[in-house]
């Protein structure tokens, strides 16, 4: 009976971990040159947020 209980607990913990919502990404301020062109550091991509502002998000 103990192996069945352990397997059910393991399955329950696995499903509980998968049901967590994804964290919201952390945006960084882009770097602007003298002409007003935006750029991001290495590892970040230039994106437009829901509010219409330009930001740097982690590249996937």
C-alpha cells in the first residue's frame, strides 16, 4: 500500500507544480542613442509592451 500512496503523492505534487501561473517578465529600459534609436543589451530583445512603450525583455 505504501508504494501506491507514494506514487499518488508524487503525481499530485507534479500536477500542482504545473498548475502555477507563469511569472510576469521583468522589462529593462532600452538604451537610446543621439538619434533616438532604441537598443538593448546582449541577451535582451526590443519589445513593445501592452501600454505601447518600448522595453527590453529577456530573449528566448
